[in-house]
């Protein structure tokens, strides 16, 4: 420890003035002191602040704002009453038009850090935003707990296990707030044991609420530590009585000590097993664990960007990797000769098959499995894709999948990313045989530091 302390350029509790240069990938302000990077949550580019170091590391420091000497012209008052405690949003204090510019810069930073591309040679377009950047999320996952004898539901405060009660989240659809509050009250009325993370006693851990914004259908899922749910029939009856919009009641069992919300077992309690959502002319069936974009309005813009990038003529064979319930593939199906989608979650694949059948797309087929295993098999059988579309989780593409792309060599590779860092790393690897035509950032999560991106890559002909 003493040896480390000698090499630290900045010490804990040290205070100093700092000019904020840009936003970091998590939405924190970034400045430099003694040529070392300092991350400051809540500080904005252009601001001059006095900070106090909370954590000192060999290559960087973390600090908090003690005083703002010069405010950003783009700083606004955050409208959420628990904004600074909750941590679910990071940018409510930054006016929305500037959020869009900073998100493009977050993408640029990732490319600078993880690739050898020359930024000035890349076509990085302005971020596509929302007309109304509030009340957009169609799904909430609120942890349940006790506070002074009352049942509460919300999110854990940043870097802590202190549960913040959130009766109204202003980035959630209003109906998800209403349903969560009523279900929370029902649990209290029936004195259902609430799970305690420390003692590992109790039953109900999380209330998950999903709404089909265009259909009005609502699904409630109670995540429990055990399969046995006390007063189960009474809870179901009361949900049906108080919440007529709820068409599906499910239970998910997660006995593990983990920060992952859902367990492996899902139980149908009442109503339908799915809810439906519409995006333009498409209706999708969504099972409880199936992935679906959380911002339907921006999803339409995102998928239209994918369609624009694909430039389909009706002759193309397309692979929709990490396909979920088939949303992207079906968006492209009317302009393609054939769509083949795959995912490792069987429920999602079943939903994808139903969605394709419902819309009469006989050219779309879906498989449970990994793209890196299925694609080489298809190539051996004589089926080679012209376009591959991928929308992976935040961890990015599996390295074996990227190796497969480099071997199969489709003409176009369209990458839909929700994490600039993993996107940049994957683009660097793909640049062996692919050229980046352009990057189009899309704001799927206003008020947060998250930025989605559609990247068009074309095969380099040699």
C-alpha cells in the first residue's frame, strides 16, 4: 500500500480546480489534473469546478463537485425528485439538444480509444433524437423492499444497497408506474413476505411491468426467491380487479444470490402468456423473458436506419443474428429473398416464428443456436448470406462470431450496437476485411449516457 501511495499523483480527499473537457462513457464529467484523468459525476463539459477526490488510482481519479465556479450554458434543473439518489439517469441536468451532441462525442471517444481509425476520415452522423424525451420506457424492473415498515419499490442508489423508492419514474410510461404502485400496495395489503437481500429471507424480490404502448396490453411479473408464493390466488384476483389493463400475470423464480433480475424458471399465473406490441404495420408477441427494445418510438427510427443501410433489392439472403423475437429481420423481410434468424433463448425464437407466421412471411425462418455454429454449417450446405445484421448485448459480439463473419464474408455487415466500447473493439477486428461506410448514432435512452448506433460495413474487394 505504501509503495502504491508513493506513485499516486493525486491523493484521496485532495481538492483542486478542474476544467471539464467532455463527458465520459457513463455520463460523468472528464477533466485532467497533473496530466491524469479525473472523472466527476454531475459535472458538464465547459464547466470550471472545484472537486474533491473520492478514489485515487494509479491511472485516474474519481471525484465529486464541491463548488461550480463556471456553469455550463446547457445546464438545467433535473425535473426528477430522486434524480441524484437513484442513478438510473445520468443526464437530466443537461438540456436535451446538447445530450445528443455529447452522445455522438461518447461514440467518438470509444473509437479513439479502441481503434486505429482516423476520426476525421469516418462519416459519424448527428445523433437521431426524440421529439419528447420523457415517459418512453415500456418496461420497468423495480426491486421491492421495506422502509420504515412500508413496502417500497424502486432502484438501488449508485454503488450501494440502499433502495430508493420511486413512486413515479418520469422516463417510464405512466401505466408502468401506476401498475407497479398498485401491485406494491397489493403485496402490502396481503402481507406477502418481501425478500431481504442481507438475510436472504422473504419471497418477492422484483416487480417487472411491461406495456405494449400501441396495444395498451400490460404484463406483470413477480420475481420471487422461491416457487411458493403466499396468497397467490388472492394476489391474482386483486390484480385483475384493480388493474383491468393487465392481461398477463407471470412469476419468475430466482433463488440465486445475484444482481441478475430473472431466474431460469418462469410460471404462468393468469391471463395470456404474452403481450402484443405494434411497430408501424408489425405486431409482435412478447413472452415474459423475450428481449424487446424499451423505446418503441425510437425503435422505429433505429430499424428504418437498418433498412436504409441494407438497400435491399429483393434478391438478398439475410442473417439476423441475436434476433430476439425477430423484430429486425421482419422489418427487412419484404425486401429480401430469405431471412434466417437465430438466438440462444428458445422462447424468443418461438415468438419470432409466431411473428413471422402472423405477418405471412414465408421467407423468414428461425433457429435456436449460435450464429458462429449455424452459419459455417449453412455455407457448407451452399447457403451464403449477402447481408448479416447483428444486434448483440452490451458485451458485444462473440469473438467466434466475428471470426465467422471474416470467413463467410457477406457483402454487407450491419452492426446495431448499444455499447460504444464493445462496438469499437469489434469494428477494429472486422476492419481486416471490412470498410466502415458510416456510423449513425440513435438516442434510445434520453436522459441517460447510453447511445445506440447503426454501423454499415462493406466487404473490401481484393
